[in-house]
C-alpha cells in the first residue's frame, strides 16, 4: 500500500518537475526564436529569407521581397496607407501589381 502511494507521489512529482522543465524549455525556445527571427528578419523576408528591397508605394516606404513577392508593412505604414485612401488603396495595390506600371509614376 505505502509503496503504491510512494510510487504515485513520485510520479506526480516527476510530472510536476517535467512540466516545469518543459515550461522553461518552451520559454527559452520562444526567446531564442524571437531573437533569431528578429536578427534574421533584419533586411530579410521573414517568409522565404530573401533579401527584401525597399520600395515606395503612395509615398509610404515599404519592404518588398523579390523572392516570394511579399510586401512587409509596419503598423504605421498600414495606418498611413489606410488613411490616405481608406477604400481603394488595396484595390489599387493589386491593380498596380498586375499592371506593373500605373502606380510607379504617382
Ligand atoms: Zn519572401
């Protein structure tokens, strides 16, 4: 009887410490990933790792990735764009993207 209880207690303790350990490992992993992502994404596309190219769209500086065609907006960039033309900028963006010309001269 006592042995079974001890075993159970031990198992619970192990479980507790295992969980704690896992939490610490997860936290370390997250921190490391964040740091890595932060360093890596400096001038790099977070999606494909290609070197991003600065560009200007409607007077807003953006980062565009030639690798996957992704465009990276900061929170301010998005706000500025949205304020500039809150209904159609997105349409125009895609329009410009397809036509490759129209918005370049604006
Ligand atoms: Zn990319």
